[in-house]
C-alpha cells in the first residue's frame, strides 16, 4: 500500500511518471490526486436520439462498429499514409483519423467494434476526432489492443480466463482531466485508477470537530470521490469539502503572515502637537472630510504603537488618500524616521513628489532659502535618472537629509540605503507583489519592521480584501471632497452611430474653446505594440496614428500632445508639465495616465476601443477628469455592437460612478488567477473549487477557523499541508512530518 508522499514511478511505471512530471510537474501521489478533473462525460455513446450533437471542443467517448475504413495519403512530400474510419450513420456519424496507419490498417477494419475517446471537431459539418484514444474490442486477430491508457484500464479488468471485461468502462460518468497532446485524459485516468487501487486511507488535515460541524465528508472520501464517484451528489460533496480546504489553506497562510509580523518590533512614532504633521493640517487650504479624519486617527494610533502597522487604504479616485498618507508620513518624520513612497510608474512618482512639495511648501525645504525650522526634504528616485542624479539622491537618502523618498522600482535596488526607514507607503498596490513591498521594508534598521500603508484607488470586493489583502487591516474612504463635480459617462457604438464619434471631437473643441482640456486614450502605442490587440474583431487604434489623424483632421487647430510609454522620461515629463500648465489642449495618450495624474482643468475624456480595457481600468481612467469644479464627460468608444458582451460591460461602466459596484462586476469577469497572482515561490495560485466572486460565506468561515486553530496551535501540521500551495512551501515535506 502507498501514501500521499510516495513517488509515482514505483506505482504507474517510469514512462508514465516521467510524462506526468514533464507536462504537469506531477511527481507524487498527492500531486496526482490534486490534478482534479475539469469536467465529467456521460456514458459511452455520442448522444441520444433526442439530443443535439456535441459542441466543438467537447470531449466524448463512444462505442460502435466501424462502418467504413479507408487508407489515404497526404499531398505533401514526403507522402504519408493515414487511416480514416467511420462509426455510425447519418446525423450520428463520426469519423476518426489516425496517422500511424501502417500499424493499424490490418486491425481497424469494417465490422470491428471500437471504443473512441477524444475532443470533437467539425469539418464541412461532419463530426470528427483526430487521433483519439481508442480500444478495439473484437480485433479480427482475436487480440485486444489500443491506446496504452485504455488498454491499461482494460487489462486491469480482464477476467481470470483472459477475456476482456467491459466492467471498467460500464460507468455512467467518466472524469476528463486537464491534458495535453503528450498526455491525454485517459492516460491520467489510468494512472489515477492504478493509484487509488493501492492507496492507504488518507489522514484528515482538518480537526474532526470542524468537519462534523459543517457536515463535510472526510479528506479520504473527497479525494477519491472527485475522481471516481458516478453520482453527482457524491461529486458535489467532494467539491464542497475541497472548496473548504482551499479556503482554509489560504487563510492559514495569511494568518501565518499576519502573526509573524505582529511578533516583530515597529518604530514608535507618537503624534506631536508641535511637529510637521500638525503644522500641515493647520495650513491646509481645505478642510479634511470626516472620513479622512477618521482614517487618520486610526493610522496615527497605529504609528504610535510598537507593533508594525499593516493597513490597506482603499478609496474612490479623488477621495483624498494621498493627503492622508502625507500627514501620516510627517508623523514619522517628526519622530526621526524616514518614509518611502513606492509608485508603479515614473509619471506617478514625479507627480507625487511634485504634489507633496506643493502642499508642504516651506515645510519641505530643509536647508533651502525660505525653508522653515524643522523642515524636511522630499527626494525623487526613478530608473531613468542619470547616474549622477541617482548618486546625489542616494546620498540624501543614506544621510537622512531626505525625510520622504518617492520613487519607482528603483527604490528596491541594493544600492539604495536608508538612514532610518520607518514607514513604507505603496501606491496602487495591485501593480506590486508582496515580495516587492517586503524588499523595501527590509531596508530598515536591524530589529525594526517599518509600518506599511498600502493604497489603492481600485475598490476591492470583500472576498478579495479577505484573501489577496488578507494580511492587512482595511480602511475605506467613500466620501469625495466637497466641490467635486460628477462625471457623465456615455458609450459610443461607432458602427451603429458614427456621427456620435464626430460629435465627440466637436465636444472637445467646444470645451477647449471654454478654456478646458481633454484626454484621448488609446490601447496601443504603434503597430509593433500587441498589448492592446485581441484575436478577432476590428484592429485597435494606435496612439501614434490617432495623434496624427486628430491633429490633421477633427482637432486641427488645437494644441495636441502625445504621451506613451516608449517616450524617453524627459519627453514624458515635458509633455506632462506642458499639459498641467495648460500649454497643451488635448493629451493623446495610452494608459500611462491611468493613475495619479491630476489636472483639474481637464473635463473631457474619449477612450478609443474601450472594449480593450477592463472595468476597473476604465473606472481608473475616468478618474482623471472630474477633479476640478467643472462638470465632466467621459465617452467610451467601441467598434463592437451594442448587444455584445463587451458592449454590455461598457454600458455597465457608463451606468454608475460607484467603483465598489464596478469592482464586483470586474471580479465576475476576471479569472481567479489574475486576481490572486503568485505565491511566495513565484508560482501562479490556482483555485479549483473556491470562487472569490461566489463564496464569501465560505471564506469568512474559513478565516474564523484558521484564526481559532492558530491561537491554539500555530504549528498545526494539517493546516500547514492545506496552506502549502499558497506559501510556496513543499507540501510533501509537511505531509511527511504529519
């Protein structure tokens, strides 16, 4: 008998084990049993008399007599013979093609009863299978032969008299696995059957009380039923148990991270009434909203504590997150610590540095003429700076002269050393991974873990907050500062109403005539840029072509600027500065302006090929307008029809300004892996049964279970097993120890 930690080569044979490893990285019994079926097929026939034919790509298994067998030759040199056989007649006819005809043509002849299994394709309306798995059940030479996987299954069920038994195939349902051309579903099924035949009972990683209270089946039952159960209720019970396993494993990994950081020492920075933070609040030209004051009270209290703060601050575009972070950073500077603000793009980093200097004024001019006593200094570090510029900034950071250091990924480089880092702010967290923020925090003095504030203008559904950001406490800003004007959003379906696009350019001209500015956004830079392209559908406009077309056509006479990621940094800075200063009327750009760009005078945005952008990305882009005192208009243009899926998505974005509502819609559209990202070893996290869009109650329950068990037994081996895929640890090491 064997256990989960055993290697497969001693069970399924070296060749099959080698393929499983090469194709899927499956090495052990546990790996194989967690390579779950992607679906199940019904019975052993193509389709019933009253049923519609199977769809393209659907996996079918059927048994029937060969009605016709024909050897053909390819047209290309060297010519190869191949065999085409036909099962069934009329609308129930299916053909199968085999390219190793030399070995098969003597046995696959008319009248032979044959099992076929593979994915359906259609050619000129006729259903066909190309090189499917097969098993000949009454060969003219009296032997049972076929694809190795099906023959292996047949051999295991052969009677003592040596006659083939169909018992192994007489099932209502068969599992269909994620497979490849090298390793078919039946190959995997054969290996699973071999393993389950010799597997010892599987120990349960969850406490018996947890399993019983939730009415779950055991781990042993679940891992067997998900592969071989014929009744749907049994398979659903297995899915329910394995779903809870995934939820608990993820929450255990987050609990380990949370409690690990709570045990560390954070820099203590009590609030001062005579410091820079108090001076800034006193001088602000506007009153903080009730939400901003509430969040600041929480953050200020955590910065004054000896445990590292780990907080996510989410809020709508324009809700005032940045000023909250600036006040918090000044509280740390008042206590003698440095702060780092990590931004995803150079444009955003430069804007942050400029806006912080602007709001602080003399408070950010330490050592300069006009600077106040006790002032600090703001430093900016980006990858495109010259070597001399970088060296100067690094010196200011290392000496402690710069109290607030703003930068891109350049801050993460080993050459950047802080004098006394105590606080890390990460803007637009979805652009960074956990390992990147940890790398920056590691630059603190020995024995200290800096406080962490993560900010995002992309509202986060609660399930995502409890999983992706589950190691962080969450604060939310919903209230927009007074004086902000609403944004009207409309969708332009260009093919249906081309005149509406002409009206959009006219509207931009009218706004510019009133002294306002506008954005025109494209999904691609130039013809070499494939990022904004999709298979099928009309090609997307490039920003380079759009700039030329508008400048010589609909927007001729206006001052146009071009902005995209391929421009040198100094050109991007110059264009952005000119737009901010009002020297450019219309900025034709890519999503390089998606976050952080603040030009209150911009009141119109036209997004071309808006169907190429996600829901949250469109909401972010729209947030670049409506930042001043004038009513604003966002126009989403698409060449796709109104009734299409993309058209429905754009209509949804146009119908609401509630980013939290749109975030839920966005989650419904996105794959779980896109949301979850990578585990700590850099491997993508995949959830098979847990859905962030559908299973909030399961996630909340799993969080409570994980916290309860962690409080009693932080080294619980069963929990560690379930958390293996989320921590990047070797699950088998844990299984061996448990």
